[in-house]
């Protein structure tokens, strides 16, 4: 009984102290940017600030017309960037193709 209880406690304890899954996609911003530029030929396409209750974060979309790839980054005030999405077949919509009612 004691061994089973100890095993269960160890499994749940390890799961509770494990880093979040997204942490594996985070690094210092300069490192992330260097990899995007070197490995995927991506450049900063658009960006902006996202305000929440704790602090502002920088949201950026990096893309490459050469490779067709894109990456969405969120950078925290401490300089750590996290990749929140990445994909292929990136395109830029023409301003005329914007849906009606979209702010310009």
C-alpha cells in the first residue's frame, strides 16, 4: 500500500513541477530572431503591443516571401520571446480584399 501511494505521489509531483509545454518554444528574443532570419529567411512583417493587466507584450509576425513560411512571436517585457504559431504558404492580402466594415 505504501509503495503504491508513494509511486502515485511521485508521478503527480513530477507532473505538477514540469515546465509548461509552451516553455520549450521560448528563448531570448535575439536568439529567436537570429534563427528566424538564418534558417527561414524571415523578416519582421507586422507587429504591435498587446496590453493586459500585468504588462504589455509585443506581438510580431515574421514571414518570408522566399520560403513562404511565417512565425508569430510574443515577446514579454523581460526580453523572452515565445513562438505561438508557425506555418507555410504565407500570403499578404491586398487592402482591397479586406472585408466590409474592417477598420483601415
